[in-house]
C-alpha cells in the first residue's frame, strides 16, 4: 500500500494587522506500507504490517516537488506580488 503527505511552504504578507497566506508551494511525498499474512509455529494464521514512514525511521520513497518548493525567495516574492496585484492567493503543487 502507498500513503502520501503534502508538506507545504507558505508565503505570507502582513497587512490589516495580521499575517495573510498569499502563496503556497506543496510537494507530495509517497510512503510504502506492507501488509500480509503468515502462519506461526502453532499453525495459526497471523497478520502483520510494516510501515516505512518517518515515525519508524524511513524517508519518503518518492518526492514529487512543486517547481519552486525549495526557492524561499520565489515563495516570498510571489506572495508579495499577489498582494500588489490584488490576487490575494495563488499556489503551485507537484503537478504544476
């Protein structure tokens, strides 16, 4: 089985006395999980799982990156440009 998480970096602009999210860049990380059955020494059918996730010490098996996910200057600048152009919010993800 496969599971996903979606780490996101946000570009914020301070106006109206609060921080506002105006741009987001999101990756998709894939993790694998094994699920199966086995017969123990007493001939009982048992089940087991193995999760290959950060909590058990594993990295993602696949990382699909947004175009500018690791470009902090781009994220900051895009948020500011959105503010200047009254777009207020835009985003990019791993499919862009």
